[in-house]
C-alpha cells in the first residue's frame, strides 16, 4: 500500500466520519423515531438503511469521477498529480472559507416534518440522505485514481464503514440521552474539519507524487 493510498484511506475515513456527524445525518432519525414511538433498534435500523442509500449515491458519483479521471489521465499525465492534489486543496479551502463566513445555527432550530405513517416516515428519511451525497468524499476518490479500481473499492469500503459508524454512533448516543452533551454543536465545526482534512490530503498527494 503506497503512501498516497494510505493517506487517502486515513483522511477519507475522517472526512466521511465527520460528514456523518452532521446533525442532518442522525438527529431527524431520533426525532421522528420518538414521534413515531419506535424502539431504539428500529430507529437504528432505519438509520442504517438511509445510510446505505447515502453511500450508494456517493459511490455512484465517485465511480463517474474516477472513470473520467482515468480517461483523461493518459492525456494529462504530467499534470494529473497536481490536479489530484489541487482539487482537494481547493475544495478544502472553500469549506474553510464557508465555515468562517457562515452564521451559527442554534441547536434544535430545525425539526423534521411529522409523518402520518411509518412507511412515509421511513421513505422521507431515506430520501433525505439519498439526495445529499457526501460530496466532500469525491476528491478522495480522485486522489486515489492512480490506484485504479482496486483503490476505488478500498475507498468505497472506507466510506461505507465510516458513514455507518458515524451515523449509528451519534444516533445511539442521542437515543441514550447524550443529546444533553449538545452533540449538535459539531455542526458549527464540521465544515472546518472537513476543509482541513481535504487540504492535508491534497498536500500529501502533491508531496508524494513529486518524490
């Protein structure tokens, strides 16, 4: 395993986990579960189903990113490492800039809509995440492009593991009453952490590819 792939795996896990820590990835499940009087196991089950849909959409987009990267790589081989390293840095700086400018959102201001049936509730929660893929993970796929489809598979497994772990962990903590620890405060720093991780990934890719 090369240094570039190892860095992509490590920072990709961090990016996916922190993305899963967003309140939109677990708080709606807790609130709807309480409203529908679901058991903890059912709430976690719905969370995992929605997480799978979230991951599948992201993997599909990652497939397109990698396929495009592999097509153009032979034609721009000399500058491709700079593109693979520069894009994560650019996106990371964008996240950092957006974090510095965004207004703080008070915890608990937004609430999911109430649903008449369990089927409607589950469908709504799954759709909520399916239409919002982890776009921050796409530069990780591009950074792993030199490792081809094997690297894509490894990074997809990392995305699945980190997303599933993050969503179930924060959902479980909230169900257990840990919401009093103000876990939603993470929302104020998620973009900054994602931005920093992407910048680090881009720098590592540039340093490794130039050696």
